[in-house]
């Protein structure tokens, strides 16, 4: 039996996925050494941010940290991403579920504003 990616391989989206994988590897070199392709879900953040409650302030605070981690502690960051890919995937799934509900739009204050 193959990997989940092998089992769920779709010829219709294969070219798009391959393009996005290369774009991610070009942007984040640590994916070159990765033995799986589970990080493909991050590709939606290359061109736009599809989350409704995206905070530029929060991004501006976190992006330098991630770039520093990549440049100074490459192997630890890579290990973290590889070893916790299932938790990261679940987090994306849960965020998608939460933002799908209308009640979330009715919150009076954005928690990161």
C-alpha cells in the first residue's frame, strides 16, 4: 500500500499540485529535504490569504520569527514541521470549519485587532 498522497493522487489536479510544490520549495528551501508532500496545504498562502480574519499585524510579528528560524535553526524547524504535519493539517481543517459558520462573523471584536 502506498502513501496517502499516492492513494489520493488525482490526475486532474496533479499538474497544479506539482507546480505548487515547486513554488513552495523555491520559497522555503527546507522543503527540498522533506520526504513527504503534506506541506502542500500551505500553497494557498503563496499568492493570497484566504482566511476571512487574516491579521496583517499578526503576520508582520510572526514572519520575521519564521524566517529567522529557517536561517538559524533550519534542521529544528524542518523537524518540527515534519514531525507535527498531522497536527498542522488538523489546525487548518478546524480553522476551515470554524470560519464556515455564520456565528463567527457576528463576533463584536476581532481578537487580534
